[in-house]
C-alpha cells in the first residue's frame, strides 16, 4: 500500500520475469505439473493415474490480474458454451483461479474489490483448491497461488479477513531525493522510447537475480531454525496481541526464505529482526486513538522478547519519542514531592512569594 504513482503495479508485474520457469503439462489450462499429482488439474490427473504419458514443457510463472469489474464466474470458471454448442458436451471454461495455479494472482486496488469477490478469492487462497458447481458440472482443481495486492489507503481500508491473508505488507512512500527522482524519470523515458533495448540493458542484472532465486529454491528445504528462536517468535506475536497463528508461521517462513536467498542454511536472530516487521505490522489490532506505527510496535516487542528490554540497544525508539517508563516514574515522583513541599505550611512571617507565583 502506498502513494499514487510510486510504481507499485510496475514492480509487481515485473516479478514474473525474475522467477525461474516451471515445468507444465503442455496444453493444460491449469498449469499442471507433469510429476506432482497435487498440482495437476482433473484431466492431467486422470491421465497420470491411467499411466498415460504426459507431454511436458516449460513456461514463465503466470501473472494473472483480477480486474475490479470482474464477475464471480470469471474468477471461478464456468461452462464452455462454445464447446457445448459445437460438440454437444458439457465442458469447463477455466477461470482466473485456474490460470493462476502455481503462479501469482495480482489484485490492483485490492481495497476497492467487491466483498463477494473477496470471499471467493479467500476460499481458494485458504485451501489451495477451487470447487466449481455450474449447470450440472462439478469440478475441483488446484488453485495454489501467491496472492499480491496493491492500493492507495486513502481510497479505503482493507477488510480485516483479507488483510490477514497477506503474508507480508509494506508501505510505499514517494521518493523526495532529487537524484533518485531524476534517474527514475530517465529510466521511464528510455523504456517508452525503446522497450526492447531498455529490457536488454537490464538483462544481465535480471538473469543474476533469477539465478539467485533458483539457487535459493534448492537451499530452502535444508534451512534450519533453532527451537529457541521459534519460541521467541511466538512470544513476540503474543506480546503484540496478534490474532491466530498465521503471524508465527509467516515470520518463520520469511526468515527461512531470506536465509536461503542469501545462500545460508541457518536462521539467526538478525534474520528474524529483518522480516518480523513486514510480517506482523498489518496484523495488529487497529486503535484509532493510537498514533504509533505498527512496525514500530513490533520492533519494541521484538526487543522485549529477544533482548530483555523494549528499549535495549534501540536508539531509534528514543528518537520517535518513546520514553523509558522507569525514568518517567522517577520524574513524576520528584514533581509530586515538589508540589507537596510547596503546599506545606510555612512559619509565621516567612516569605511566600507573590500571589499566583510559585504554585
């Protein structure tokens, strides 16, 4: 979520170019895996069980966008009228959820999505399967995707149940550094002038990132985390009052993914510190009277659980105006003592100051 015109949609749409290609069954509408039955559509799964060879191929990770004006039938899929009329058989026309299987499902302006469509997407996101009942057709197919949303918070807030389904959240702000703004404008103008040449100039960097992500996918299953760190993650979630267990799970997964991306195999405390803010900040209960940022609260909780004190080695907390409770208590006691001393009766003839002063 963030300001308008900060490149949120552009960044999301570029993700598919950074991800390694996936193996699929050629001509399959569900992007079925040729080897994993849990990732196969109905037709490919039936052929797999019957021992029929599946013709394998590769494709880019699909990036499927959900338009705000779409319908439930378009998302879930419906009957193929053309095939029904031409061949006289009932056939299923795959929807957006089927096409997003093993890929990315992107919802731009997600905070403006109709509530009924939100419920449909959440059902599939929760279980990884989509069941369609249409005109005598009953079909269940895998719908395992990574859901990404973007939007401007000024246009409306996300429903709590949808917000909780996003593993991580980040706030995008406008850049005010003059040099960076100029470079971004130059890049945009160069792309508009010749998109192919601009993409070619970035190919080496893109391929490097793609290779790094591919290597991380291989390392990820071997990444280990100590039980003590897992207990502390749960302690932070409980301290900041996060509902449910999704926060604990997402922090653990994000920390392991970061470790794999950097080519390591053991999670450290610093790895957790780097990911816990984006994983938990959007899960905190909203208090309209509280002006403290969610990520800042999470970091205070992290320091309390991992370091023993919310303000231990946390100079940024003091800059944000957070005060040490013990120091505040001492100051309050000193002020109270001064007031009592000022209010105490004085000896006859003692100077009490001018009226209205000193009290």
